[in-house]
C-alpha cells in the first residue's frame, strides 16, 4: 500500500499524461521561506501567511511566494534567471495582498 502522497503523485502523473502535460517533481524545502524575488531566506512561523522580505521589500502571500519558487525550480530557473523572464504574474508580486 502506498502512502497518500505517493498515491496522489501517481494519479497526478497519469492525469497529466492523459492531458499531454508533463509533471516535474521538485524539492519543496524552503519554498515558502526563500524569497521568490531576491532569493534570500526569510524565516517565518507557519501561522504567518504573508511573505514580507526585509532584503528586497517584496510583500506577497506566502503561498504565492512558494508557488513561484516551485514553478521556477520545475523549469530549472534560479531566482536571478526567473527575474529576467517575462511571465504572467511578475507584475503583480510587489503589490501587498490583504486578507478579508
């Protein structure tokens, strides 16, 4: 019997393959701690939901920061390379997100 995570990844790979999409496994370590804008590590508690980097000033949702880092790792970009690449979300990441 597989662990839930392993089973989920197997199902995801099959579904993605059926849709003609490639899946890439990445190491999730520090994806919410590392700044997606400058690459510096910003330690925070799990209950802190906003990524606020004291090094470069970016303020974005913690999950968005992690998602950007995961996407960049999947395509093989370092933070410096990713900053030079135009993407659909690069213009929105410096705006402060408010939670209602």
